[in-house]
């Protein structure tokens, strides 16, 4: 089981993820998120992360200018795009910047999963998150879950992660219901929006990995 801790913005939380056994650590470059960091701050936070842990940057409909600003300042192993990107745009990002891309998909019904198939041909990974409510000003990190059983029995040609409303209490149930082999958490390990709790981070990783 692989675990990604997203929205990290302080050193103690980063080290809790590293010490707890996270496989991915993520930072957010979306201005409307309470977890947003600058590329310069991200570089500082991720500098002590061991090479065995993949560094992920979350962006929403990134322009080439933003990609250049981020990728010239911080080394990332994976880009997570969380907006209205098309398969063609993802293909261009991969080609132009040489960084793998994970496409986040909002899920509210089975047809949303059908729509994800188009991205499986160009993205390196998929991430399935709860679809945000109408009027929301950000696409994720809202502590919302979707019906995990929609994922059951689905076969995908590329790796995928489960996200949305996960925490240490429900992650095992989510894994059983969905068949996920990788999970992503952000608000579920916070004491307040944008404020990570190191103890919750370690507890979530233990629970996800069956410890």
C-alpha cells in the first residue's frame, strides 16, 4: 500500500510524513488553497526528503509560465494536475517538461469513471477524488468522500490513487471497498484547514499500511 501526504507546508509535517513511511509527499501551488506554498518555500520543505520518497506538486490548469516558475525552482518527481486539463494538454506537459503527470478526476457517479479512460492514454497516473460541490472555489482538499464501491472491480491500465475524505478511521474501509493500492490524504490529517498534525499524519500512514 502506497501513501501520499498532500498539502504539506511546514517542516514538522514533512518530517512526520518521512518518518511515518509515506511514499509520496505533496505541496500545493494553487493560490486559493489554505495549503498553498511558493516554489521557493516548496524547495526548502522538500530538500530533506529522501530520494526514495516521490515529491509531488499540485497545480490547477497550470500555464507554461507557472510550470517554468515551479520546475526551475524545485525538483519534483510528479505533477498532479487538478483542473480542467485535457488529455492533449497533459501530453504536452509531459513532453515539454519531462515530468510524469498524475491527473486528478472528480467522481460523483460511475460515468465520471468512464470519462477518466481518455486520460489513461496520456497521463502516468490517475487520482480519483470526490467531485466538489457546486460553487466551490477549489477542486480538492474539501474533506468530502465519494462512493468508494464505484471503484470496485475496475481495471485501469495505469496506477491510480484514491483520495477524498480519507482519515485514519476510514482509510481501511475505503481500501477494502475500492480495491485501492495507493491513497492520498490532506485535510484528513489536519487540526485546522492548512495546519497539518504530525501525529495524525503518522497515524494515517499506519492505518493505511495496516500497521
